[in-house]
C-alpha cells in the first residue's frame, strides 16, 4: 500500500515529516511544525515513530539563537541507500547516496570493454566496492538505477540499439549486477536521465516544457512536457539519431541508395568524416572544433553543415510537440557550444517560423549520473518509507511494492 494513498492518517503524517527532513536537512520539531503545518504533538508522535523504525536520528541541537536549544533530526544513513550508475563507451561513473541524495561514496573509471562479460564484471566490481566504501550496512541498499545508451528493452534487462556497448544488448550484465546486490536494477536511457537532472537542477526549474538534445558520440533527445519526462509507447521517444537525412553525404562504405541518419552525420564521428572530406587532418571532433575556434574556414564549414543537419531534427521536434526550449548537452553540445550554438540557431531560423529558444545545459558531463541519483533516490524512498513507516507503531499496514521511477 502506497503511503500517499493510504487512509491511515498517522502513517501519512509520518511520511510527510520524513519527506520534509529528507528534502530540507537537519531540522527541529518546531521548524517541522512550521514547514508542514502539522501541530507540535503530531510532529512529536511522527518523529518518535520514525526514530523507532530507524529512519531518523538525533544529530545535534540548535545554537546561536535566543532561548533554549532544540534537538535536530536528520535521516539516518543506514535507513536506506541508493546506487546510481552511468555506463558509457569511455567511462563508468557511480555513486552511493543516502535517502536525501547526499553522496556517501563515488567513483569514475574507464570502461574496461564492450562485451557482456566484461561489462557485467566491471559493474559488479564498482557497485559492490562502493557499497563497502559508503560505510553503511550492505543490507541498507534499497534501489539501483543504471543509465545506459540506447533504448531499454520491454523486459527491462537489456538495451536495444546500443551500438557503442553491444554487451548491454544481452541480459547477463544486469543479471550479474542484480544477483550481486540482491535488489532490483532499474535501467534507464542515459539521455532521459540527463534530462531528468536538467529538470531537477538546471533549466527545468524555470521551464516545464523542453527538449534535451545530446550531441556527442551519438545524437539523442529527451522530451519533458508539463514537467514530466515522456518516453513513448516503446520507450523510444526522442531517438532522433535515426531521423533520415536525405540531403546528407552517406558514411564511408555506405551505398548511396541507403539514406544516412542524423547520428551518422551530426555526431562526433560524422564531424570527423566531414572534416577529412574537405581535406582537414583532424583526428577527433575536438580537433575540428579547435580549428574552427582558430578561424579555419573549412572547419567552420564542417560545423555549419553539422548545424544544418541538427536543425532539421530540432525543427521536426518543434513541429510535433512545440517544446519552446531546446537544451544542448553532450560532449559537443556543451564542449563546442561557443561555436556550434550560433550556427545551429542560424540554421533553425533559416528553416522557417518554428524557432525554439536554444540554450546550453547548466549541468556538466555528470548529468546522466545526477539523473540516475534522482531516479534511484525516489525509488529508495518509496521502498524504505513505505516499509518502515507503515510497519512502525503508527500503522500495521503491509510494506509497499518497489516501483521504478
């Protein structure tokens, strides 16, 4: 039974108090009464139940104010933890947090390989070692979110269209992680998670409708409408990397009868191919960008061509859902924004009247991990509060079922 829907007033009040503390940090009973609007006796009763169930603990007393000091309460780290992981072609990022989202341990390391066995082994190693480093009991882990490139398959254990990490297209890595940790593992598309972070910490705090366009080793897009991420019927919404580009030059080795797609021509590899086609000896997309910054005309032409391709995707999305705001992210979306953004804005305006505002993400290369934290913490709270609060002296209800964000 979900505490949000329960008719047990005591459990509902306890959940309200717990959420207020998790969102705001250490606080006194009087402050909780003011924040929640609940009476002081109600707050005291709820805190007693939450302490008994191990969700809260005393962390000190107020100071620097006139009058008697008051006891401060905060979340107990051992009450529940969440594990967030972001696995990419180059790096694996991970962290363990408490129920308030405060990081207890984190790590960034190179991806060891792209096969199923190698990926599974690395994810298990990183996860189990971080749980130990967090300093809380292993049994406190309540939720895991794994950010992945590609589209999450309906079974939730595999990824489709993950060309950069083909091992994820098999179920073994997730199965190994689940067996090692003993809790469900929620897979989520990496761009969707980055958009979740943008909604919570970036431009989404001011705009409830936006498209989140990631440009890097691939091209992906996430849609946030009315403050909610929209994933589509098959979790494939925003896969504009597969948008046909009939005017583009096919990738090397491709027959001209095959229409290239946006990701082939607008992502990092396509940028390098375009530069070499014009005679530039650029080993990486970053090298092309540096040449453009230095005023190289050919490099600027390549970026202008990339902007023209991306503009088709931006206008197509705008014509369907009219987000009003497009947030650029990814290695190129952020790293080359000073050169690419003006070119993209100009290309969009040349295509007609659909002209969303283009901005650069306020988050860095940690956005996917931040979004995974938001997802994992939300799930962990549902698990821990639904179980511990409802089984406290306030309510004999059965524990809640864990639901993925």
